[in-house]
């Protein structure tokens, strides 16, 4: 009997099948009350009622299909408003699909720079609660506590871990969120712009940690506007533009096309100028 090929041995972790995601934003209903809107839905159908009630629909993701495999690190790129974060939230199960479906093997974990920690609690307390919330046992949290704090680097300029989170800079808080999230091995880890925070040493530690997670059979998705972070971290890239999957392939191939597109439309020059100005400003603590 012939041996399985490498392709056959790959284990799918996320399958997106013709996914549409639509937001509905309530507007003014020209003076119509809730009762009138409800009656309109009954008599005239949902779409007609939505038009009368001033509901605006935003088609954020359109017919996106892909398969992610265990051990991959996949970058999501695209101009602002292209649907990257929306797709990530749908993979995490936080947004419903309008059409199509998303299948996952294991539990996806979403990490974003806006992931909630409790501002009135100390960093120490947030590390312990955050670890428990991710499914670690109290013993695992105690075992990994020092590693999490050291990885975040927030104590490099003082004993900040014992201070309330409200005293942290946005960069410090983001680094602590990331450090908590990557302390645990994930089936599927979804990262939204987390590597854009912190200084270069922290970004290097983050990239190394993502590579460790991949080697332990996890799948990582990274949304970033930093092409360098994508190059350093990912071996495959999905390029979304206006909600549609424009390209899916090896990192360098996709980034080459995306950078040409960005330069042609002017967004690349604006991004380069912004990154150059940012590099002149010392990183926050």
C-alpha cells in the first residue's frame, strides 16, 4: 500500500466555505416606532421593513473560502476596512455568517489589542485571572506566572506588575495581554495587530513565541499592517480587499502583489511615511 503524501497528511484546522458576513446598522426610521416597524416586517418582509426602518447593510466579507492547516502561520493583509478583523472574529465564533459556514478543529482563541483586562485590578491579578479565563489550571498559572511577566517586559522600568492596569501605557497593557495569551498552547490562535505594539526586542520575542506555537502543532492567524511582521512570522498570506479574497499563497508572492497594489493606489507611500515617522519616536514603556 502506498504511503500517504505530505498533502494527505496535513490536518485542516479551519475551513471557511463561501463565507458572507453582513453588518446591519440601525438608522432613523422616518419617525416610525417599534410597533410600526414590527408590523412592516410581518406585512412586507424583512428586507422591505429594513429599508423603511432606515437599516443600512454593510457587506463586510464576500464569498471567502480557504482551508488552514495545523502548523501554519497565516497573515491577513489588506487596506483599512477590507474585512480582516471581521473575518477573524467570525473564525473565533464571535460573529455569525450571513451565508456559508466556518468549521474549526479545536477551540479558536482571539487576541486583539483591545482584549479586555480589568483596569482597576493590578497586573499581577490580571495575569492570574487571564490565565484561568483561557483554561489554565491554578497550578499552571502559578507555574507560568514569572515567565509571563518576564516575557511582557513591563517590570523592566519598575515594579509595574503590582500597580493597577489603569496606570499602564497602552503599549504596556497590549504587551501584557499578548504575554498572557501566548503562555498557553492553542489549537488556533487569532492575533489582531498585537505585534505592532512594543519595542523591537518585544516584537522579536513575540515572533519567536509564535514559531514555537506552530512547531507544537497549532495554527496561528495574524492580522497586521506591518509587512515586516508578516514576513518575519508567516509562511502564507490571505489578502482581503473590500471583503473579497484577492489572493492566497506563499508570503513573499502575496506581499509582492499587495505592495505593488498599495503603491499604485497611494496607500503604500502613506504607510511608509507613517512607519518612518513612528520609528523616530522612542517606544513607550
